[in-house]
C-alpha cells in the first residue's frame, strides 16, 4: 500500500480510519511539524524526502504539482465531514492504483 503523509489541516479522524483500513499514514503531528506555518513547498519536499504521498485539502498543491511534477504523489481531497466515508473513498482509490508517483489524484465528495 502507498505510504501517505497527511498535511496539517487533514482531519485526524480520517487518518485514524485510514489506519484502521491498513494504510500507513504519517501526520505532521507525528513528526513535530504541526503549528509551525511550514510553507507548502517545504511540506512537499519533506514528503519527497520520506518517499510518501501527500494527502491534503489544500488546493495550492495543484500549482505545486505543475511546478514540481517529480514527487511521490499528491492526493487532493474536497472537504468531506463524513470522515469514515472519506477514508473509504481514499482507500478504494489507492487500492485501484498500481502507481501514484508524479500524479495528482482528486478525491471528491460524492453527490447525494
């Protein structure tokens, strides 16, 4: 399974659900990088150094992907307060991928 790095604003409840599903998710809190105002490019660089895929809600990662296309993947999610559902959607998408390196993957909230 793909190793993930959750950006600071990514909900811990979704991280916990992903972990229950067997995903390896590292958070900014886990590595003492929360609340420090770290620039997005530095977040991406850190994830690259760890060979991890970024998981985020931050749309600025679109631009980072265009400007820095060599990374271990970016998963850009739309806001979804159903944390279990969001985790399941992410898990299903990851299960379908054979490769995520250098890709930007969009995860959107299902329309009801």
